[in-house]
C-alpha cells in the first residue's frame, strides 16, 4: 500500500513539472516576437537614412553651380585714359645743352608751350598754345591724341634785343609738321617703341623694360620727337 501511494505521488509531481515547462516556453515567445519587431524597425530606419543623404547630395551641385556662375561674371572696369589723367607738364629735351620745349597741359586739354635754345648771345624761341583732344585707344598701352588747335603766339618775323641778347623767332621744336601725337601709357614695353622715340628716354636705364606707373610719353611720329611727362 505504501509503495502504491509513493508511485502515485511521483506521477503527480512529474505531471506538475511537465505543465510548468510548457507554461515557461509559452511565456518567452512574446519577447522573441517583440525583439524581432524592434530589430526590423531599426533596419527599416537605417535603410531609410541614405534617402536623406541622397537628397543633400542632390542639392550640393545646385549650390556649386550658382557659385561658379557668380565667379565667372565679367568685370566692367574701364582702361580708358583721359587728358585729365596725364601729367600737367611734358618736356622734350636731350638732357644736355640749353634747349627744351615744355608743354603745360590743363585738364580740359588746352595747353601752353615754349621752346628756347641758347647759343652764346643768341636765344632762339617760340611761344604757342592750343588744345588736345581726348586720347583714343589704339593698342594695349597706346593712344592717339589729336592736336585740335595750335597757334604760335610770338611774332615769327620780329627779332629783338634784351640785355645784349638777340632773340630770334623759331619753329616750335617738337610739334612741327603734325596734327596728332602718339601717347604711350604706363606698362608700354620700351622695346616696342620706335628707336628714335627710345633715344629721347634718357631717364630710363637699361634694366627698365616698360614705362613705370605715372610715366607717359607723347611722341611726334612725323619728326621722331618725344615729350616726357613729368610727375
């Protein structure tokens, strides 16, 4: 009788143990399903992120194109030279001897001039005035300047004496036989000027290859004479 009772108790315990095992297995199933669902959501979000990056990448070229367009817009700076930009005095002289021709130019283009040359007790001279037109660009550093008006103001037939010096009227040396001048502006290569023009540029040493800032030359191509702007 005791053996039958012990066997019944063991059987009951086995059945209870099996029932608990089945309940534990069912309880863990929802956790597994929930974890799978969260992982799937993260994967979906991770896959969606490149879409945002692609959108950013697509907008970058548009910005770059706009910047390139802005940088390539041409500038409108003018390189024209006006009479008012020139030095007020230009001198034609060899740098040796007692002669020179000086032009005094005003901003409106009107000018006065005087030529003189001394030879012992004689002085050759000429006084004159006129007007220059606005320079017209003909090359990178070259301009054409018309002599719109020109008048010799001394009596060209009258010789007079003063302090035992004989004053003899003469031609306006440097401006004869022409109604236009060539203007060479800063940056002009010296070697590109005519040789007779170069010969008057005494103030330029051999190492100077171009006209420096502020330096201008008015050249009479008909006579080969050059006036140097003083500044």
